[in-house]
C-alpha cells in the first residue's frame, strides 16, 4: 500500500535535512508500506529548492513541486494533497514541530482503529509567546461559538488521512482556504493523538501578528455568516432604542417648551456618532463578505507551478 507524506516548505533549508532524516527513519521503521514524499516549495527565497532537487536526485520516492512565488501554506497543502497518489495521506510541517516520530503510531491507529483520520493536537503551548497563546485561545472560543464546525483548540494540520477524506477536502475548491475549518467540515471518524509542543528545530516561524490576525478573520468569515446577523440585530436594537428616545424627546421638548429651556445638543451629537459608528462597522462586515465573494468569483488558480520533477507521471 502506498503512503504519501506531504510537506509544505517555505524557507526551510535549515530544517529540511533533519526532516528528511527523520522521515527516512520512519520509513525504515514501517517497511510494510510503500512511500511517496511530496515536498511543496512555496516560493522559498533560500536554498530550499536546490536542496529538494538534490534530495530528489538521490531518492526516487521524492516528488517536489515548486511554486512560482509564495502562495501560502494553504495553497501548498492543496497542491500537495492533489499530487498525492497514496491510499493514506500524511501531512506535516517541515520544521519538526509535527514530530515525524509519531507517524508509526499514527499508522498503527489507522490500521487498527475504526477511523479515517488520525489527527494530532498540542496539549501545551510551551515556548510560544503568551500573548500569541491568549489570542489563539480567544480565537478558538469565538469560532466554535459562531460556526457550525467544531475546531479543536491546539489541533495541528499534522494528520494522516484515508483517500476518501482527502478527496472530500479537495472537493471543497474555494480559493481562500481555511484548512482547520475545512478539515472539521468534511467530518469522518477522527482519532486524536496528543503531544507536547515542540519548538521548531531551525529557521523562523512564518507567522507575524498581522498574518495571524488576518487568518483569524478569514477563519470566521469562511465558516459563518453570523457577523452579518449580528450587524442586523445590533441595527435593529439601535433603531428601536432611538425610537424610544424620540418619544422621550417629544415629551421632554414639550415640557421644555413650557419652561423655555435649551435642548441637549451634546446628547444628540453623541447619539449620532454612535449610530455612525454602528453603520460603518456593519458596512465593514458586509465588505468582508463582499470581498470574499469577489475573490471567489474570479476563480483564479490557487497557485502557479514553476517546477515539478514528476509532472509527466500525472498524465
Ligand atoms: N509554510 C508555507 N508557506 C507559508 C508559510 C509557511 O508553506 O507561506 C510552511 C512552513 O514551511 C512550515 C509550515 O508551513 O512547514 C508551518 O509554518 P511555520 O512553522 O512557520 O508555522 P508555525 O509552526 O509557527 O505555526
Ligand atoms: Mg512551525
């Protein structure tokens, strides 16, 4: 049986040799399967590509697909999953934060247990900046509250799946992909394997605060339209409130007319500013969805391949 292992790589020249070694060890440990290693070079600026060329020249199990520029991890995963021919497909990061040493156990679970996916989750966030962990937890809280899919806190993309699962994932062909949600959305019987956080072996994380923030918004907008509903509800409540205020104001004005007092401009102004803010916010929310729709209707490809050492085998 063929097992495909796929790895998205972006500037991973330092980590790749370790990863390859670790994968070789896994393949030796479980010799009953055949293997295919798929590396997707996501427009790295370092020597990742030449490293992959060298590895592929030595090891015929290696397939590398190289993008014309950086398209992001989601695109890289899609490319890798599309290329995978195995009956089982494994997905892992290049930096050893998804310990390859867990793979034999995952294969075992898939073989024995009645499940279609063996997924992993980090039970600690040791070594991560506390502020990042805090935001991550808030994000999971929010997304699980507002969406239909349940995303497990600490769930990694690191997983081994059966062929039907991968076909289902590939059938969701939206442009802006939010894999954590997509994995949860397709369902199937999942077994979770827990492990302690491991720091990346070399190189640097590719995530900046803003990238993560965009990713969080992306996740929410991709899987729920609840924010639109919130805008409607808040709009309704504020109009209702201002209607009550208007009634109150009439009564007040009449009383003031009798006593010849001045009306309250400051309260009027603050009300208008409040409403203006609400309207802008609601427009922003609508804008998010509109922008998403705009990008989806363009139907651009997810990535552009510049080099692929086994392209002809696909045809
Ligand atoms: N990655 C990628 N394209 C990107 C960013 C990251 O293919 O634009 C890959 C990266 O090489 C690694 C994995 O995605 O194999 C996870 O990236 P990273 O370790 O930087 O993320 P973190 O572990 O900090 O969440
Ligand atoms: Mg990492």
